C-alpha cells in the first residue's frame, strides 16, 4: 500500500487535465469503460510527468467527465480535490471494518475516504453509474455514498490498484463517540471485540438505543431512505448498510457508574447536566439548542460536500434552523448531517425501567457499501446459510427482500415521537 500512497502524490494534476474543458452536460459517451483517461508515469519522467523513485506505472481515470460533474454538484474544486487525495500530506490508513479485504484511507483534511475495490465492484459501479448520476442529481438529499472519482494504478510489474474516492460523512469537528454499521440482519451482526472505543464499528445487535427526531425530520429521513433503498433494489444491489455516527453531548456515559442529573427540555430537545466530566473534557459544552437560520451565513459551519436545504423545525415556527452548541459555532442541520436527536436506551424488558437513560446526541448518517450485486456467489451463500440458519436473519438475500427488511429495521431505530411535547 506504500506504493499506492507514493504514486498518488504524483498524479494530482490529472483531474486538472480536463478542467480547462468548458462545463457541459454529461453525455452518454461519457459513461462506460471506454470513457477513460490514461496517463503514463515513467520512472525517468516525461514532458508531462516528473521523475520519481517508484517503478513505472499507468494512471487511469474512469469516466472523468461524469465524476467531474458529480464534484461540481457538491461544489468541490478540482484543485482542492486533488490536493486532498494526492497532496504532500500522507494519507491515513484505516483498519477495515468489513470482510471484503478493502483498504481504507482518509485524506488529511478528513473530507474524503479512499477505498480499494475489487474488479467486480468496479464493474458494478460503472454499470450503475448512469442511473447513480441521475439519482444524485434528482435527489439533493440522497443519503447514498457520494462518489467523486474512480481510478486505477497499474505498475509495470503488473500489480493493479483500483480505488474509489468518496465523501467522508464523518467530516465534522465534533467527536464521533460511537459508530454503527446497520444492515437490518441479525446473523453475525455483533462486534467480536472486547475492547470498544470510538474507532470500533459496532453492528445491529450492539445497538441498544433508539433515536427520537423532530417528527418532520423523521418523516423526511425515512422517506429518503426508502427512495434510496428502492434505487438500490432496482440496481439489484444488496448487503448495503446505514452508517450511523453518534456524538454525545454528555460523553461521560462512556465511563461506567457515572450518575446524571435529571434531564430537562429546551426548545423541545432534552438537555443533560453533567456531574462528573471526563478529565479531557472538563469544560465540555452541554445542550442542544435550535436557532432560526441566521442572516449572517458566514457564522454557520456548513458540512463538507453537502447539498440540499436546511431542515425546518416546528419548535422554531417551522423555520429553517441551525444547531447552536454552547461554546461553538452554528452548525447547519441537513438530512444526515448535524442532526440533533434524543437517544433513549432500549429496554430488554416489556416495562421500561424507572430511570431510563436518555442522552442528547448529534447524528451523522448515510448509506454505504452499495457495490455488491446479488450475483451467483451471493445466491449460493444464501442457499448454503439458509440450510443452517434462519433465512430471514442472514445478509445475503434477494435485493427486494433486503430493501424491505432494511427499511423496517431503520424505522425501529428511529421510532415515532412528538419531540415538541417532551
């Protein structure tokens, strides 16, 4: 992987090669395997490329005009994009949360995630790219992974690295205290790690909270997830997940045996007072407050590569609102980004305990891992596992059933609730 990181620093200007071309509508000819840009990087250098210590390699840009258009939709500057993934700052390699064998890198500015792909995944992305492009243009609040570039590096030795550049949905100054990968299936869907920290990706059976959103937000969220999952179903895709990041405004709950004061409500959102703050967060600002959209947009922190309008809140007279965190700037609230919520512990018993744990949280979420089609391998996996386990509990199922089960599970994660009533 060191080779991949090293050569990425050499190709920062390839996106710039097509930048001088005037902006135009994407054409049918811009899609497919033939719509690619090639560039040779000989070790001794050339008129267009510098000398470098690595072996000779070729850089391939798949469907560059399409991905350029996608980046423009999200107002991503070509130069900034290439500096993020190919700049002098080394990419950070992350541990893979899945079983695919993919390697993940994070750009130094946290804006982009780079994931190595198998050839089968590249084929799926290229096949669905026309419909994906149309879907992203049509639904500005789509929660599906944002793809910004698809590339391949082929070394003279024959080694190939295929990778996709995606938006990092956890690009925020707020700490993500817990992250969940939720599929709606139960077989094998629990973390096998004893030590759980902020970098642990938990799964369906590890989730012991449900999240209450402002009613109209919940409706919009579930509607968009339904639209997105129906799109994936039409593409014959399954095994995708809802990636959920949770920022706790009272992170002391991560330390056991800490007691809390009784919660109170402000603007329809619960607030918690802390009694025993963590040592490194002694001055942690508390509370979630919604404020009407400010006239001075310069004071608002806008999420990276985010489209769509701010969410409206009934508690603020149905106006567009921002999230105001004491001691920090305003955060722009949009579907899947900076979403205030109330987290309530799920009771395993029928009757709720007398003192139910409730926390103020900020949520970040999106649909990931959308490049697995229901191919013959998955059909065989489904048949084999169905002989041993409940066929409804396994991940490898027909896309139609998968999308329905996925949505039903997400509806339970975000149950109906009249937040304004406390």
